[in-house]
């Protein structure tokens, strides 16, 4: 798979084959790749919690919000929930400036997951207080993102949009997830 194909394959999947478990070592391998990523000022402040057992994933799931543009959808049903999570934490004793590194490592892990036939979703809409309590995360660690992972159980289609205000993703009657993308002409500016 070339890089463009990998980017097209790496979508925000929100429904999975939950029964297809992911081995802990796969998650550890994804985290190990983050050591190769750039880091602002090379501080490397991010830490990770990996969860792949049914008990661990059940503990994390209720603290996440899913697909804000799908207002009537409460999130994946039982059997469609992620098989694993990686919780990205920022060590505030190293730095409180955690605005760049999380996106770099999250995208890197998701691309590596896509290369392995997995899909995922970066989730920033988190009940951080509840998740901190449920997982016993010390206060020094900021909960930055949660990466949901599993074998995708949905089709995601990219579409060029002509209307710059029509960027909300949506699902059709067959459950296919459509994601509008702005055209290249709109992205490139001339000075």
C-alpha cells in the first residue's frame, strides 16, 4: 500500500468487530513507534495506557463521546465497540504545552494500525474526570486523547464537497459513513 492509499484507508472508524480482540503486544508495538516521532523541543512528554481486555475496554467506553455530527447516534452498540484503546497522557511535570505532540503520535499510530488492517478513531470528547477516576490516573498526567482501535465494521467514503459549509459527515440509509473533504483549490492560497 502506498502512502496515499494508507491515508485513504486511515479513516475515523466508529464501529468495529468487537469480538476480534487485539493483542496487547500490537498496542505496545504501536506505542513503540511513537518513540520515532518528532516531539516539540524533543521533550517527549507523552505517556500511554493500553487497554485490550473486555474488562478494560468496558471501563473506558462510557467516558467517551462519539461522532458529534451524528446527533441522534449514541455511539457504537454492544458488539460494535472498540476492541482496544490507547489513552494518550501528557506528563505535566515535563511540560504543560501539549498542543503538537499528541496529533503527531496519534496519526502515526493510526497509520501503523491501518497498515495492519486495523481501524481507529482519535477521540478528544472525553469525560476526563470520570476516566481519571475509573483508571486511577494520577493528577500529574493530563488526559489528552483516546485512540479507539479494532477491525472496522463500517464503510467510510471520502467525497469532495463544493459547498465549504457542508463539512459534516453523515450516514446514508445503508449505514455508509460519508466524509466531505474540501477541494484542493480551496486549500491553496495565492499571495
